[in-house]
């Protein structure tokens, strides 16, 4: 039976803070697809020109394509940011170990900050003493290979 140390508590406190920071950065960068959404909206709502120019205005389906793709990436990014914020809250309250672990694994795809935070979170959460803080018993741990 492992006992936790003050280092574990300090590492979890720092992980909580860094999750809030990375969550805020993720939410900020998830706003960039709104530029594509706006361009698509402009294509859809732009009035056709009265004079014939070479090529004419782009077809409306291109605008819809921009709007759908931009909207999907915006929603996906903001949803992931919400998951990172939720993981920070769960780290602070020492609940939902597996949710935090899965979010940490997903964060590894977002270079450079998400990768660093994800790897450090996985390392800290893998300690038996930290698992004990979250109330993960021997029966809930993954079997050793």
C-alpha cells in the first residue's frame, strides 16, 4: 500500500493550474475557425454583382462549405477546451481519474503545450500514491502485462 507525499499534492496543484492555462489557450485558439465561418457567411450573403466580371462571384456552396467546416472546428476546439477545464476541476477535487487520464492522452496531440502537459499529467497520474489519492483501489487498476 503506497502512501502519498507532499510532492504528490504539489504536483497535482501545479497540474491543476497548468490545465487552466492550457484550457484558456485552447479556448482562445479555437476562435480562429470563426474567421473561416465569417468568410463563408460573406460568400453566402454577398449580393451578386450587376456587371459581368471575369469568373463572377464564387458559388454559394463554397460559402456553406467554409461555414460548416469552420463551425465544426470551432465547436470541436471549444468542447475540448471545456474538457481541459473540467479536468482541472477534477484534479483539484481528486475525482474522475479516468476522465483526466483520457484528456491527458488527447492533449498529447496538441504540440507544444498540450504535449508537455499531457505527458506530465500521465506520469503523475500513473504513480500508485496518486491513484490512492483519487481512490483508485487495486481492483480498479489496469492489470500488469
